């Protein structure tokens, strides 16, 4: 039951078609992948796959060609001359709804990616997300990039995704709004919380679709800002971009099983006593520790010297990241020191299962041992997001997810029959 992981490496940035190339290069079932995309029923669209060798590395380049829509390039003569249609969020949502051949989780993540794009563009231009006109990212090729990326993830086994530091390039890029700084404003918003860097004036290396796909995957995985855990590499793939950079213009995906060994039983508990800090800060400290990748974090109220009320802030981490989280606690709190204690723990094997509900896809967190399921629960953040988007109580989504998870097991029990 060891969890499947994917490490998304962005030494030359990332784009939608680089995602497609990397999944195909990693060996996902191409025939099934094309069948899923065909359910979108987009006419005049062809998806071409070729093998290329940027800087001598064999990689897969995917080119989405649309007959009736002009492709967009950075060297396009003028924004007014583009033939890209302007689609609203509602049009793209309807397109996904009618695609009967797409798994529910692929539709959910595709909607999430376009919603993220709409929110980012809306924030930049000062309009509600529902009123945003998608320009380049509303074209058929961009729709294929987004949906195709999540189809590839689905066919790869729906791994939990972690992201490397991202090369964002530099300079300016042309788009429907004119010439903008790199990364473009919407892309910059989508990359908030990621580790990024720039090696110089390379132009655009991260496209809006690439950034939205990355963010949707890490939000779904709950891994934004977290280091990739130890894994046993099993396969990988390279997706190629179309431009020349000083480094190989490739996006790499490496996949493998999370390593669960005796070493994982040893963890470090870090703690600090605090009596001189505003209690308003406590929630933020816990949030920071967890987002940085702590195994757990909590606050315990205590009575300290001179009868003062105080708190013990604690965090659990593996041995490799002890120093990192010690520094986080020292920087984020008013404590003058951090204690450490090595602990031994026994953990259940954990995995994920995606269930379909009337409100969308929800992950079930499953734990057990010896091939048996001992605990299961709907993922809170999935339920919370679906409840907010549907405008229903959180408990309704939670109960629907639990019922969907239980249904196959109830049918199995019934099939056993009554003699």
C-alpha cells in the first residue's frame, strides 16, 4: 500500500504541452489517453507526438494543431491579429460537462485549473472570475493541454505530486493584452507559494496553462511548499518545449513508491515554551509548520513560572529535516530556544482512493496493515472545497464521500448473499 509519488522537475519552466510530452514519455497508455481527449469532441484538432533530443536528451514533444485557430507565438506581430476566441469560464465548464469519456477526477481538476486561471486573471485586471475572458488559454490547444495533463496523471496512477524549484525566465512576453513582464502577472499569482528562480533574460518559461496545472495538482496533493519524501524511482519521462535555452528545454516527471522503512519509525519532536507572544499568532505558526512539510504540529496550553499562562509549540519531523524546522520555529516565534527529543512510532500503511460524489471528486485517506483497511476518512480539504463551490454544508459532502466509499463494500457483502 506504499503511496505512488511523482516529482515534477522544472529546470526550464513548464508549459501545458510539456506536461503532455512528459506523461506520454513516462509510458501512460497513449491509446486510452487519446480516447479520453476525443470525448471533448473538439473538431479540427490533431495531437502530434514526435521524439526530439534537446541538448542530447531524448524527450517527447507534443504539438496540438487546431485548424480554425491561429497558434500563438511570442513573435506574433500584434495582439490584435490573433484569431484566438475569447471563451468564458462557463463555456469551458459546459465543454467538460458533456465529455462523457472523462473520469470525474479529471473533470474536477480541469475545472479547478481553469478556475485558478480565472481567479488569477480577475485579480490582475480587477474583475470577478466569472467575467474573465480567456484569451490564449481559452483556445482549443490550451484546453487540450489542461485536460490532457490531468488525463496523463490519471492514467499514471494518480500519484501525489511534488514540485522542484521552478525556472521562471525573464524579460517580456507578448499576449492578447500586449507586452508584459515575465513571469506574466497572472502566472506570478499562480506561482505564489512555490520556490522559483530566474537564470536570466530567457523570455517566458512558465505559461499560464503550465502554472495552473502545477497548482491544481499540488493543491489536490496537499504538497505545496513541501519537500519530496524518499521514494524508490520506478519510471520517468521528459516533455520537450519548442524553444532553445542555455539548458535542455525539458520538463521531467519521475515516479516511484514512497519508501516506508524502519528508518521512518524514528522521528524528532521539537518543542518550545512561549509566554510572551500574542495568542493571535499561534494559528499562523501551526499553518506555517504544516505547509513547510512538518509531519504534525500542535499547541498545548500550560501554566509557566510566576503563574503565567503560556503555550508549548510542538512539531514532528523526520531526522533529515530537524535542523530546517528548528530554524522555522526560532524565526516564527519569540522563543529563545527549541528542545528536541527523538521518538519511535508505529505507523499504518497509507494510500488514497478517489470517490465520485454529486459535488465532485473527493479523496479518501485509507490506512491499514497486512492488506486490510483499518481506518478511512474523506480528505477534509477536498470536502471543504467542494462544499464551498457547491454552496452546501461541509457535512453533506463528507457524508456523500463516505457513502460512495462504502457502496462497493456493501455490494460485496450483499453479493455474499443469505443462504
